[in-house]
C-alpha cells in the first residue's frame, strides 16, 4: 500500500523564532489529529481494517501499522442483548526532515496508540431471518510518543521544548452509536450472514498536551457477507466447511480520504472446522485468506478467527 508522504523543513535561518514555533506546533497538531482520525478506523470489528501496513516506498515516510482484534454476538435468542468489543494497536512514524546547514537528516517520530471500544445493543426482529440492531458505543484511546532526540533538537535550535514529541501524550474518548441490519439464514446445506452497518463515533481529546487537543468525527458505512457450505467430510469427527466472504467499508466524515482512499473492499476465502463437540468454549475455528483493495491500495492478509 502507498501513502502520500509529508516532510517538515527546519529552515531556521530564514524564519523568526515565533514563525518557526508556530509552524512546528501547526505541523504537530496536523499529524497528531491525523493519527487520531486514523485510529477511528479501528473502533469497530471490521475485516477490511483489521490489519493494515502502509508506507511510501520512495521515502518510507510516513509509516503506519494498524492491528485490531474484535468481535461481537447476541447472548441468546431468548435474551437478544448484543455486545461487541475491539482492541486496536497502531504505530505511526511521520518522519521529520532537518535540512539545516545543507545536511539532510531524516529523524523518525514514533507514535504508538492503543484503543478499546465497546458496544451494547438490542436485537429487534423484523422477520425470522432479519433483525435491526441499534447500539451504543464507547471508546477510549491513548497515543504516546517515544521520541526524545527530536525534542532535544528542536529545543537546541529554537529554545522550545515540544512536550508532545518527548514523552507527550494524547488521550481520547469516543461516544456514539451504530445501527445494523442483520440477516441470518442457517440451513443444513448452507449458512448465510449479511450485515449492513452505519457507525458514528465522535472522538474528543482529554488530559492531553494543549497543542494536540481536538476532536474528530468518525463515520462509516459497511457491508459484510459470509457464506458457509459443508464440504461433506470430517476431520477426527469434526465437520469441515468452506467459507467465502465479502466486505466493503465506506469511510465518511473526517476519516474520508485520511489515508488517501475513501473505501476498502475485502474478498476472502477459507476453511472452517466445527469443534463444538471437542471444545469447551469455542465452537468453530477459521482460517481466511483475504485480498483487500481500494483507491491506489491493495494487499493480502491471512487471518485466524474463532466463534463461540
């Protein structure tokens, strides 16, 4: 995958102290807010954003790695309370470039984030196979910079201590909700799941360095479908199934175009083993190979999942 790169020039010879400080603050705020926006892509369980690595092949700037683990389900048909959760880890390196004195130096700025999102909803049946599911979502996130060399360099050249770059932090919370249409048709010859979902969660910073405070509107519309078909044989008495999958995620609000694309599509195929009779907690395990693509981006992923 490719992403447009950004550079920042420390042209201290031609800029006043106030101008340089303002440019630095503006750049940091822009990049930190961009990272907050990117974190919004990992708020809900979604196969298209579960594992993404993006870098510019020419400059390796910026570099982004996104990993998330999530899932959800209804507690029981008699008590249709739906709960979901997602844990996401992101790492972002928007490298700064120092060109002072005619010598170009690329300085990495590594920001790491961890976020968790929970959702709770209730299933309202429309037909035997179709239900509507409103949900409330809550998210908490933390961004931390592990850089010290850039903070010291800026302090040396400008006499300015950039706290966020040197041990700074950005905390955020998100409040919002989702609305989902869920179709389930389970028969012996095949099982079909289709979900259409709209999510709107507003991320707001708190207890953070003043230069990176702000809020982001994260919205998305996603369509996900999966078909399971028994293969007609068993492994150690456990049935095998083939699994095909389709997912499309359309990003809205501040997330639209944040990484150079407006949507992601995933096509997947794999195998599923029914282990319900031999396991205590899990009922099925899956291995899926997925091809993910969007505007100017493409990639492959191999994933493992379990149902319970």
